[in-house]
C-alpha cells in the first residue's frame, strides 16, 4: 500500500500548476495523479445512475406513506359509511371512499417524513472536483503537504491505497467526505 496525500483544486490549471511546482522540487511525474471527481450523486455506480441503491433522503418515506394511507383510508371510509347509512346507497361506495382515501393519504404521508430526513448541507459552496493525489512514501511527507497547500490545495486528506503506473487505482469517490 502506498502512502497518499490528496488535495482538491478548483481547476485543472491550478492542479497542473501544483504538479509543476512539485516537479521542480524533485517529485517524479509517476508519483502525481490529477483527476476529476464527479459530484456526489452523479457517479453512476448503478446502472440507473446515482451512488447508492436508495437515496438517503427517502429513508422512512414508505412507512409514513403507509400510515397516511391507513389514516386517510379510515377517515374517508367512515365518511363513506355515513353516506351509505344516511342515503341508503350501495355498500360499494364505502370501498370506493376507502380506496380514494388511501390513495390520497399516501402522498402527504410520504412527504411528511421526506421533508425532515437528512437535510442536505447547503452551507457554503460544494467542494472542488479536481483532485491531485501524491504518493509521498519516497519524500518528506510534511514538506509535500506544505507544498500542496502553498500551491492552493484544499481539503487535504492522507490515506493509503493502491498506486500503479502513476495512478491511484484504488480510489473510491464514495468514501470522500
């Protein structure tokens, strides 16, 4: 496993300028890797798109939809029963009212929960999506981190991972914070 320092940059030009500065200080080209990281939710790791099988913002929506369906179904069923009793209509009206109540109630039931689950972080701008990965095991790690910071690198992370042919091959974008 290689020791890796990774930093985000606003543009490819900024990341390339950082690699030139690092090269001028003795870092080999095959120890640096500049690449683009797709934003969260747009990595298409699933055939229908997205990063996970289920959107975290939809957690609990099915259960609350069921509660809304049952609640509205019972309320409208009671109204249907009252109408059938008073007006002497056919009993099928009760079934119709229960079905309509369940259908209508499922939407506000689901939306009630969805609006409260996992609020997305909207404070500040999204992180830049250009990343410079630097294999640091053959260099002074602290000096390399300082150079990357001085070159404009942000959100520095240190990790260990697979490094082959000048690239961070074991990189997992979903593991980023």
